[in-house]
C-alpha cells in the first residue's frame, strides 16, 4: 500500500474531508431541478476545501477563508430555500467554522535560511564567548481568522428518524394505543413531518399479526408479526444501518431497555414528548387559508350517511 501524503495526518485536512462528506450526503436529497445549480455549487465548494486547508497551513489563509465563506453562503441559501432544515445545517456549519481555527493553530511560519559559516582567521586570536542575556519570550500572535463564537459541533447531523409506534401511541397525549384512528393520525403527522423535513428518512414500527412494510408520503411503516416483538425488529433495523449512518439516526421511544439497546448500536434516542411537540398541528388560519389536512366535514358526513343506509337489492 502506498504511503499517505503528510497532509493526510493534519487535523484541518481531516476536518475538511469530513465536512465535504457531510455536504455531499446532504445534497443527495436536493430536488433534481437543483442538480446543475445549487447542488453542483455546494459539491464543488466542499470538494475544494481539503486542498485549501493545505494551502492555508502554508500561509495562504485568505484562500481558505474565501472558500469557507463561499460554502457557508451556499448552505444558508439551501436553508432559506427549505432544501435543508436548520437542525441539519447547524452541525455542518459549526464544523465549517472550526476548520480555519484548526488550520491557523497548525500553521508554522517558515524560518529564515541560516547564514553559511565563515572560516576563522588564523591571524586573529580566538575570542572568548561572552555571556548574553536570555532571549525574551516570544509574544503570541493572533490568528488572522476571526472568532465566530460558535458552539462545539455535533458529530453528525440527523437524517433518519425511527419511531417506536406502539410506545408513542401508548404514551403521547391525545393518542390511544387501542384506537386504529390514533395510528392513522400518527402516520398523517409523520407524513407532514417528512414533508417539512425532506432530508429526513422516517420509519415507524408497530406490533401486529402479519409482517408488512409500506411507504406512503415519505414514511416507511413497518408492521411486525406476532412471533417477534417490534423492539427486536427495531434493533435489527438499526443494526442493519452502516456504521457512518448510525450516529445520524435518532430513535423515539420511552422504553428504557430499547433506548439502551439502541445506544449499544451507536444510535441516539429521544422521548415521546420530544416528537409529540414537533407533530402538534398548527392552528388553521382564519378565512380558510389553512385548514387541518383531511376530508372536509361535510363530505365525511355524506359518506357516513351513505354507509349507514341498508343495501338495496335489485328487483
């Protein structure tokens, strides 16, 4: 195996590579209309950063800072266009802001070349060395990169949401585990969540009698058979994720044992209350600008009346 270049061992270069990988993963879910526009610009800006860190450590810090500002602008634009959620872009931006500080800390200015030694004169007597004062301590110089006062970056951005459906229905206010309508309402709320967070892949698991899997409205709904509990199926699902994907996944459950098993797989967990607050529907606007999704009440009453009527036999 060929020996790796020295810059592969530098912290700034590795951070820039991690940043480029995260940006590439985020842009995979952008609309196809942005393939040759914002998606391409983000990918090119992110791919140029590792090389700019090497130039930055060599003294070209302006090139590095210009590349970082360009990438930051593109990411913020993606958030404004709702291609990325703020929760997704936040950790990536924090990692972006930490790259120049790392590069500045590892930059060592080149030392001037040493003067060639001169041959001693034979006629002149040797001069005894004189004791000189100890050199003064060097004054630390401030790095050229400004301090952005950003929080410590998280390891990965969230892009996969896994929900323990039965646990949610049994614990969340306004839901009933024994009511099929509650499960339908949860699926509807999760579809709204998937629509508002297009970068998140949503999966929900329910206990049932027959194994099934269905994807509707961006939500992957799993129903397990009575032979295996949903907890075991969820753990198998998390175990099937690749190691880089597990830290970006989040399990929603109040089951402590299931949360511990998820952490053993490198997956974080959140409470049912955390998700229930995010799934709370917004109040409808006055004047009919926004209404609760679903069938209008008048139309629903017509269907109910239709099904209450006894079937008529043909004469």
